[in-house]
C-alpha cells in the first residue's frame, strides 16, 4: 500500500480525506485470509470457506464478495491507495467469468466463484448493461496509471465488447446502441437504475458507458499494436447519434432512454440521466449547462434524491470532469456529512461504511482536484489543478504512478512535481479548459518537461532542483 498523504489549507478537506483514506483501507482483504463464501442477508454464515485473494470490499458489507459496478467506480481510488495488485487481480477475476460477452456481476472473495445471491438456480446471472462497458473503461484507466502490460492483454476483450457484444445486442432496433429489455436484472436490463418509472430498452447510462468504452477500447487497441480506426469511427458514430437524434424529443428536452417501441424516457432517471454528462456525451452540447443544473437540483430534492448514498458518489466525478470543482466539493461534503446516517439497507449499517463512499472520495480529493491525467505507459503525467473556492493549497505525496510514486504540490506560487519512479517522466501543467475532460484518454498537446528520477520540477517557472 502507498503512503498517500494530503496537506491543504482547508481543514474540512483535510478531515474528509483522512477519514476517506483510513476508511477505504479498512475494506482491504488480504491474500490468504480464510473466510466464508456466499454470505448474504439470507445466509449470514455462508456456505463453506475458502482462501481469499488480495482484493477489497466493493458492495454490501453483509455479503462476502465484490461487485463489478462498485469495483469499476472504486478502482482509481484503490490505485491511489496503493492497491494495484488488488485491482489487477479483480479485473482478471471478472474477465475469467465472461460468458456471451457478459462478465459476472459479483464474485466471492476467493476470486473464483460467483456470489450465489446473484445467480439463479437455472444459471442466470445479474446482467446490467452499463457494467460490461465500464469494465473496459476501468481496464484502460488502470493501465494509464500503472503501465501494467496485463491490461493490454485485455485489449481483445475490449474490442469484442465494443463491436461484437454490441452487435449481438442491437438486433431489434439496429442503430449501433446495445439493447437490453429484460423483465428483471437476471434477464438483462439496459440501465443501472433498478427502479425506473418505465422499462428502458436503450438507456442513457448504457449508451454513455458504451461510448466511453469504445473510446477506451481504441486506446487499448493502439497499445496492443492493433488498428484503432474502426473503434474511433464507432465512438464518433455513437456521439453523432446521441447528439442528433437519440437524446432529443420534439421539445429538445434531454432524453434519458428509449422504450422497446422507441418512445423517449423524459424526466428524472438517476444514472440514466447523469451518465451522459459523466462520460462525455454532452461535451459541447448547448443543453449541457442546464442539464448539470437539473441533475444537481433533482439529486437534492425531497422526493427525487436517490435514497442510496452510493448513487450520489458519481456526482462529484461528473462535476469535476465538467470543470466545476465548487459543485463537486459541495457534493463531496454532503456525502461525507452523511457518513453516520443509517443506510436504507439495514444490514449495511451506517452510510459511510459502504465502500464506494470512501474510495471515490479519495480519488476525488487527489486525482480530481489536482486534475491528474496519467499516461504511465508513455511516461507522461498532466497536472491541471482546479481547486474549489477558498482552497489555495493542495499537496499530495506518494501518488502511485508507473513503478513508483510522484509528489504533486500546488499552491499560489505554482505547481511542483517530484519524480520518485525509476525512470525519467515528462510532466506538464495544463490549463483546465471549459467543458468535459476524460482524465484517462490521450491528449499529447502542450509543452512537456522531463523530470529525472529523484528530481523536482516547478512547472510554473520551469525550475528544477
């Protein structure tokens, strides 16, 4: 595990980070620990025991495993806490379970057996469409931080997901968007939103996750030495379809989904509403600013706010990626303030014990506010700081990068980066542009400064020491 340490001139941010990092590390599962399998609310003693793999809790604490959706959202925070081995093992565990393009929804901590509560006696497994695509994005994000060649080995899976899997699930309304119209989550559903007002056949979170996965699959294909042109063209096609047709109704309102008959899903659909701006589908869209305002209001409103705090953990990421650190921090504080509130699922206990809360807060404090855009395979790191109003200093030591760590110090006098890896790296300070920015996609523009191992560079002044 890393020695990640954060210093700031804002007491509230410092306390939030300390709580989040300490809490997240308590969710780590050590390799070789022996524990029960298939524990859930109906089977508190589980069924048998096994030796656990190096991993961490990602999902309910009263179940003996980790969940695909949660894992994908926690992986960057886990990396920053020095848990790359755990991330790599959990990715391999999910990839080993792929059937007809679908990875398992949940794994026991042994990393080999599927969590029984999410598998029907007839073998049907929980299948929520966005998670398949988010696994692709997560594999590439982990690669960008670590340069682990095992992630490139998954390039073929990523391309198959973006091309073959989509083709197999784009049959009734062939438009390039994956479909899933099951009656229940065991039959395959289009959205993470498990209680929608209507059954979506194509959902906003599905198309947004598919778009992001296709872009990240193109990067993995290039890393593997394959042609990325087809994937780039598919991503552009999804973007055009969304902008020109899919997301628009007669009144130009933002559509969050489509029924099997093609009718638009308007109104408030939680993940299906906020994933398009989270994943970049609304970058440059004239409706984006109003949509971000609407999501903020509905996520706070009585009767419209999501009941589960873990759903809200996406909102800081969405606002950070769209250049709004003030609103991101307001949501982080709101989530942190609920850490002692009872979770709506009684067996979970307090809301702060849900792992997604602490892991995502770590990532948002460090990678989010410092604007870190890693490209470890190329030996490059972009720093694009944008702090919330009232915060002027954010220093973070021990950020895992490639085969070592970097320290990033940002304050009124500028930004410094210290290279504590075994190789020279190129760093730059970028100005945070308006609109959307994916921190894990290539952007080679700008001026780079080489930093040798053990060296510190002051990016604002170009000085070394």
